C-alpha cells in the first residue's frame, strides 16, 4: 500500500487517499495480447499511447493524451482491454479512462513509485491551444479553397473518426500521435475537403507558420522542373522548410521510383524536426502497387484512417445543407430529400450534380420541384442503373436483411416474420426493375391481385413505422451500390 499526495486524473481526484497500485507489469504483460488481437494499426494508434495509472477499487485506470483518444477507446476497445487484463486479474470490475494533462504527467513522474508498483509514465504530448498572433503572417504554398473548411464538412458515422483526427492534427501539427496522417477512400468522399480544412485551420489559427499543400501531380512536376532547371536547392527549400506538408492523391506516385526516393528523404527530414505530414490516397497505401516499402513503413508509424462512403443519414444531411446554401436556395419536401439520398449514393459530386440539375430545372424550365416531378425528371438515371437488377437478387438481399432464408419468400406462409419481408421485396422489385406485376408475382408465387394488395399494405406499414422505411431504404441502397 502506497499513498500519493495531491494526485489527480482528470475529474478523478485522489488528494491524500491511499491507492492500492497494482504491479505495472500487468499492463506490460497484456500489451502483446492486445497487439495480436486488435492488430498493429489499432494497437499503435490507440493502445500503445495510453499510460497504466493503477487499479483503484477494482477499477483499471488508464491515461490518454486527449479527448479524442479517450472517447474512441471507450467506445471501441475498452471491453477488449478489460477482458484481456482479467485473464491475469479476475477481480477487475471496470475500466476508467482519463485525459492526462502535461502537469499531471510531471506530477506523476515526481511521485513515481518503484517499477514493481507502478510503471513509469511515458511523456504525454498535449494538444496546444491556438497560438497567439505572430509578427510574421503564416504562408501557404499551394491553393486552398475558401469553401473547404471544417465547419462546412458534413460529419456522419462514415467519416467521424477521420474528421476528429484531422481536427486534432490541424490544432496540434507535429505534436500528436498521428504523424504522418493518411486519409484514404474512394474518390468524392471528402478527403480533399479534410486536407484543405487542415491547411486552412493551421493558417487561420497560426498553429503552423508555413503550410505546403500540393497534389502528387504538383509534387512530381515540381521535382521534374527542379531537375530540368538545376534548381534542386529551391525544391528542397520549399518542401523541407514547412511546418505542415499536405500531399493529395498519393497513388499517382506509384511506380515513380525516383520521385518516391525524394519524397522519402523529405519525409525523413520533416519527421526528424517534428513537422506534420498529411496525405490522401484512394485506397489503403499498402494496397497501392509500386509504393516504396520505406514509405509504407513511415505511414505505419502514424495513422492510416479510412473515409467511408456516406450512409443514408449523412447523405440526407449533405443534401439539406447544400440545398440551403447560398447559390442554391432549393426548397424541397422531406420526401424529396429522402428519395434523392436513397437513389444517389456514389459520392458527394453525384449529390451536388443532381442538385445542380434540379436548380436548372427550376430556374430555366420553371419546373415545380415536387417529388413526382423530381422522380420523372431525374429518375432516368436511376432507372438505367436499376435495369441490371434481377428479381432474384432483390429477393435474396431482402431476405438476408431480415435474417430469413430467401426461399421462404415464395412459400404460402403468412406469419409476420415472412410476410413482411415478402411485401418489402415486392415493393423493391416494383420500384427497382421494369418487370411487370405478373412477373413479380411469379417470383414470389403470388397472383396479380396479391401483389397489388402487398404494395398497398407495405405503404401503410411504412407510414406507421419510420424504422421500417429506413430499413427498406438501406436495402435499396445496398442493392444499388
């Protein structure tokens, strides 16, 4: 039993309480198991940076460097951590994760007990508040667009982690656990928006004195121009003197051995000076054929974070925000927004494109933007994609979504667990294919009148149960993706 005076963890104050601090080696022994079960990317991004603080009243206490890390670990990994440590210490009842300030780090180091009682606390780098105005104005090399800011980025479950990490990097370039940061995902999902937002925030809040924003193609041209004009010194001075280097579309440097060699040298020098590097790629860097293994090793020392396709709610939020933005001013019904979000799912550019088309229909052709007119005027795009869907594919996807066997949809059973999925499948077959009602009825072993009755019944159910409507739209989105 040891006492620690005036020691606190976030909102958890101990004062002069006696703490029963367990052997810190318990945490060390558990780390390897966590690394193997969670994978190296997760382990080095979220688990390894945490500090073992002790055990109090059968509660495991861990310290994290910031709020983002605490929230993410609590939501996704806390139970796995607790289960792993319980293998050796069965009486653990819970886990408490606290944010540790730099002051608390120095206090705990000063009050550090022997390694047998408490592991040495690793230095923790805290996010800095925005810097005070400087005498010299920050500079940027490259084009940053005014609309690409954090406050204009639509956040959803599909991109919440990427947005949070990007915000942290913008606030604390070079002094965080995400260096380098690589955002990856398909085109049109918001990677460039986040990269530009990082650069703009750093300039406006002066968290970085010099920002370099370049696409991979820009970087390649800069390098070739420097070689041609024998101005290599200018090239290195531009890239190595920055506080924040942002490089978009990394995949375009694949198989360009000489350019990758120069990029690796620049990365090495910037990281050695604790300067921040942020990149984007259209897929996980490890999947890009022709990328230098040394670059991949650099990426693994930071964080590779995916930006995923927008879910239904995020598409709805995006459409609402964009339609009400200056220059659009589109007033649509909620049913119209939902129809658009359900049928146009590829990426941000597709959603923007359909809104531009609607704007043109209203301004040039004076079309009333009712749901019926929207379906008629822009529905051809949807129908052209829908013709490739088969009735069987729709039936199978619907059955899987409701956790039943597809063949049950064509039986005579009228139990709710089968009849409801059947009605939903009939509705989707009607809306997503050009098949006749007779053909749809044949698919489900139903006659024409029963198909009509099913279509009417499912509309009544949707009006009474919004969760059913959302489920149907998710099935539809999956079929059209």
